[in-house]
C-alpha cells in the first residue's frame, strides 16, 4: 500500500524559479478559470439589513403597521422597487409575492449574508424589498457551496484579492469598487464545479495528483493577486509549490470560514486570546488602537490582547475592524426604519468582535507566506494548448436548475 506523503508547509516550500518572470499580463485571470461570475447585489434600502435579526423584525412590524404616505416614506421606493412592484419569491425563500402595498403578514425569517468583508449580518430575504437580488446566486446557495468574492481593484491598496464565504455575499468592496461573486459550484449540492472545462485535468496531469474544486479554491486563496484587469492566478511549474499553496490556502480559507472546514474554531497561537478588560458602553462613539498595549478601545471599553496584524488588516485599503464598527454605529436619519436598532450595544456584538480579532490576526500574520506564490511559471499559452482557454461561452452562464418550482408574482409559479 502506498504511503501518504504530507504536503509541505508553505514556509518550507521552494519559491518559484528565480528565472520565472514576475506576474504579468500572461498570467491567467480568475475570470478565465472560474468563468461564471455575478455582479454584486444591490439592496437598494439599507433598513433591510442589520447586525441582529430582532431589529429586522421590529422594522418590518413598524412598516406594515404604517399607512398611506408614512408607509411609503418608510419603505423608501426606488426606480427598481416600489410597493407596487410585482416580483417572484427568491429561490429557496417562502415569502409573499403579492404587491407589498397589500402586505400585512408576519416578518419573513431573516437570513445570514456577508454584508462586507468578514461581516456577516442579517437580511430580510424578500424579493419585493431588494433592488437587485441576483436570484441565480440564491438558487445555488447552501451547503456545500462556497463563494469566492473577488475584490474590486484599488491601485496600491493593501489586502487580499479574493475572500471566501459560505454566506450569500453582497459582493461590494469596502472602497466602493465593483467586485465579482464566483460560486465554487454551478448547481446546488456541490455539483458541476464553476471552472473552465478541462482545468482540473490539466492541473492533475501537471502536478501528478488528483485536483478537485476545493484544491483549486485553496490555491486561489493563497496565490491570487489583484490587477487592473481583474484577479490574476499565477500557476507554478513545481508540484511541491502547488501542494504548499493548496495547504496554506486551506488553512486560510478555514480561518475565513470560522473553522467550518476543520470543525475547530480559529485560535491564536501560544494560548493567547483576546478578552474584554473593560465593558463596552451602551453607545460607543469611536474605536481606537494602542499598539504598545495591544489594546482596542471601543468607546472606553477595552479589549486585549489585540495583535497589530488584526488592527492593520485591510481589504481594498480599508481597515476591516473600523468598517465593522462603523456598520454598527453610523448615525441614521431620525424617524427612519434605519434608526430602529438595539437600545444599547449587545453582548453578541462584543463576542463577534472578539472572534473577528482572532480571525484577522491569524490572516494578517500569514500574509508574508502568501507572497511566496506571487511568481508565474504557467501562462495562458500552456492553457490554450491544452484546450482549457478560452472557456466556452456556456460556462459563463448560470446552469439550468429544473428540479424545483419557484413562486412568481401574485402566487403564480415560474417556469425555469
């Protein structure tokens, strides 16, 4: 029986050949290798998303209890959605399909969404409330689906080019640049990888081992780099470099997914763990960081130790911790549904903040390892010769999903 050989650790992996050119325009784009992508969602009205589900239920009840002009103002109509809009239910969601002007029923169950990098919040999954919901994404969401969220390019900005989430992503980059959402699988249940036909076979032959869709995703997490044309994916010639990158990418993806792949929640090395040293006040106004004390000041509440890597971690050039805090403390227009929220800072938010500090510290500490995979050895020409590029047009379109019915406007069933 053949023995099992462990993949080399990223810090022990050989670098790409010294003679290999740096990443250039011949390195394949993620858009070529994961052809089906979807633009970010557009919620259209900020009151339909919140950090806690209870807030959404209160907002819903407030809206459906209102009448006339007050209800119209609270709804916040847009060009895409008014209370008279006729739309079908989102795939997989049991929500009303009558025009919202006649809605008087209970609040639909909120669902988790990735509202921003490392910021899972709750959304009212009602198609009548969302300007652009991207139903094709809802159709393939759910285990074991993962979404690769390509970040919008910002020249000179620090941070990863690609993030991974299991929650349905909004897909917008922190700096306001458009990104792309790329499901790992084209069909529900983890069927039909969203990869250029022939890519997995090409990689398996080159590296002398079976390569599956999750291996590919792990490599992109470790190696993908931003460029003005979109995310680029350098491919190594050395099988050991590939194995090291996949191993690192699996670990990074597991951290981003809060341990969902390994079954173990991320922890800082050496037994370190961020603690609340002073309680966060009811309404914290600002967040600051003391690098010498490794302490995060949240309106007078103190959390430590907070490694510098967590505070400095950025996506699209924007500090993740600062944006996370802003999403929970930004002032809202008085009298609006957005102004309805917790009366005081919930304990759950502090727990989420502690977890986020750990996640960002772990990712930030391993950024130097990702830099080892920034060279290029396999360019577009080899992929063209193997018939992998260009991908066929059909691979850029959503797959047909015909195994279920979806309710259309006013209770009619839709034909897919």
